């Protein structure tokens, strides 16, 4: 059975977000090499993914951090970090 409804790709994206800083070079290039999808598509998938409860269950700390980063990027000041 599939664990908590996350696809293989979902899990790979979360694992990548946790470890991409270990790779030399630009993150964008790594995304293309690792996933073979455009960077814009990758971030679309990531944004949907971190809103899913399954992702929080899979890696609560990482997902919380990614949500905070997204809030900062969008300049949403009303969304205070916990």
C-alpha cells in the first residue's frame, strides 16, 4: 500500500528539499537533473504538496519550514510563524 497517500514523486520532492543544499551547484539545475521537469512545474508540485496533511505527517519539520519560506516569498505578513 502507498504510505499516507504520498506518491513516489511526492516523497522524492520532500527528500530533495531536505537535502538539496548538499549538492554543489544551482538548485534549478539539480531539479532538472534529478526530476527532469521544468523548475516552474517543480515548484507548482511542491506548493500543492506542502498543503497536504500527508506531507506534514511524512516530515512535519520540513513542511513547516517550507510553508514559512513560501509565506516570506509571497510577503504575507499576516501569516505569523508559530
